C-alpha cells in the first residue's frame, strides 16, 4: 500500500465532502451521486426513498464469482462548535491533517460514512483492480434511524453477500448490533407575564465531548440536557421567584448532546445571587465530570425575553421535574458478552415549540423484549407528568449468524496480511445490516471499517494509516471470491 493510494482515497472523500449531505437534506448529494455513477459508465438506479444502486461488472476472470454488495450511506451527522460559522445545507466540509489524523475545521468530519463511498469509488475507477460483479448500495438517511435501509425493497438487490463499511475500528469485524427506537415526548407548558423589574439572562451549558450515543454511551460523558435540567431545578429551589423559559438542547437522536440553553429571569437585586449559584454549580459539575469532561462550562449572558414570555411557575416546576426523570446512559450490560452494553437511553434533543417542550429520546437494546419494556417507561413518565408520547423510528437488532463464510474469509485474510488475529464483536451502535438482513434473510453480512474516533461530534477524526490497511484488506477479500 503506497501513500499515493491512500491519498487517492482521501481525495475522493474530500470530493464527496464538497457536497452538503445533512440527514433529511439530500437534495444535493443524491443527484451528485447519481451523476457520478452514470458519468463513470455504471448502471445507476434509485428508489422512492432515495437509495442508490450502482451495478459494476466483474473484471476479467471474475465473471463466475458471486455478486458482492458493497454498502454505505450518503448522509452525515452535522455537528459544529458554537463559534463555528457553517451552513451544513450549503457549505462544504473543510478537512485538515493533524499528524496521522484527518479532522474538520470546527465541524464533524463526515468520515462516517464518506470513507466507505470513497473506498468503493477508488476501487471501481482503478483499472488495475480485480473484483467480482458488484452492487454498490448507498442508502439514504441512515443517521436518522436507518430510513433508507428499512424501506429497501426486497427485490432491489441480487447479491447474497454484503460488506457494510460503517464500523469504526480497523481489525474488528462486527457480526451483530443492537436495535433501537425513538420516543417523542411532549410536555405542555403555560406562559405567564413577567414583572417589569425582572432581569433576563441566557443560561448555556457547553464544552462537552458529546459523541456517538451507541459506541460511546458507556464512557460516562456528560449530557447537556441532563445537566441543564439539574441546574434549572437548583435555580428554582434556591430562588423561588425565578422564572424560566425557552429551553433547548441536543441536535440528533444518535449524538450525545453537547450544548443546551434556557432563559432565566430573576427580580432586580437577585442577579448577584443567581451568578453566585451558577458559579457554584459549575464548580460542582466540573468536579463530578473531571475525568471525562475537560471543557465543561456554565455561562450566563444577557437575554431578551422570548416573544411568548416565560413559563408560568407551576408549569416550569412540573416540566423540570419531568425532564430530570428522563434516563440517560447505560441501563444494562450484556450478561453473555463481557464489556458490551445491552440496553441504553440517549436523552437526545429537547426544544420549546409554542405551548410545549418536546423531547426526543433514543433507546438501544440487543434484547427486543427488554428494550420495548424500557421504552414503555418513557410512556409512563409522560402520563404521570401530564404529557403525551409517540414512538418514532424503529430498527431491529442484528443477531449474529450461527455460521458465516464471509466472517471466516475476513479473519483468514486479515491474519494473513497483518499477522494478527482480528477481533469479532457485537456492537451497541445501530448498523444497517439488521434492517437489510430482515429484508434479505439469506444474505451473509459483515461490517468493518477504518478507525474513526468521536463520530457525531466536531472532534470526529479519521486515522489515516488505517485507511491504507483497510483498502488492502478490502481488495484482497474481493479477490478471494474469484479463487
């Protein structure tokens, strides 16, 4: 593997990163991918949910090999730092080298999952590559609940072996994953007038690490939604006349929230007490989270009252109690697999809309019955607190196959190339293999990928040497089907 080969892959990824591809906003990336496939001479089709399929003929000598499906997704989680000016629906992702790592300037990098598409496109435009007939499946809106994979038609694909390149540790082969379900909670609030002598402040919780709510939920990272609810409860208890309103936090169901905001108003003369309380709470939260959160902060700033006013005191107190009851983090570890999370909850997003605060939670579980029961606790919480609920995106768990030819090939080829035994895992993150496998039960599926750290956050980074090793392995795996 030469540096030139790695640079070719990264150059293709950078080309993809010039095209906006925020989840649920595929109006630029979808036609770009369609044109890319057709302009390179490949049969390229799409379906009603914007999944794309490129059919690539076998190279000479591989005509009798089985068709292999290469699969990745076109969208990305769009996260940015508070001081970064970036419009994800119009601006390109700007990457830079940091030693052996590739990062983005102030935003998520989108290596999840542009690196998969880059590896595919590198392969099929290389005149020296050897491979069987390929079906390149590029799914839509994976990051919002595996939408494209779940809506896949059972006759869209012909191949019986699928290589998903959406895992994030080189030398690790994934053969199963948790299922997940979103629950949307709505808590009604009433508004009341605010006395003229009250002073208004903005409260911000920020500086958190965030990250992937599947891969990194067990690392003890703080959740800004959890913290701001705790802070607001302390404010209401310590300053009974305080008023709050317009609370918000988080950005995506599968990202641990890094920032949250609210408006606070206190009587004139109480601002010193409020500032002292916030400073004390910041010190406590920093101490509690020192091992994992180096940049946590609470910040008070001046604010203009929202046009609708602030929450009526009783409604505010009831709301904050409800928010504090929403669980976040690991619920249960696997009894069969040491160190593997079985069930978790991400208190993902909250926002004030009109007369309600709306909350999105995402539950993951490898055991469907236990996961469903855990989700039901959210329904009970909503009922007890005078709110309502509805379920959102659901995707099934991917249960490991009793035997797998593709897994045995992967293990043998990896060891032969690099002299080390690869790891085989079941992950807590959601992968499209579960949804695709439900439509194609006879398909042999596996997931792998280069090393990516802190996806779904502005600290997302791609380990460049792992791209080279994965490219070598990936091509050798395809060649093995022609032997």
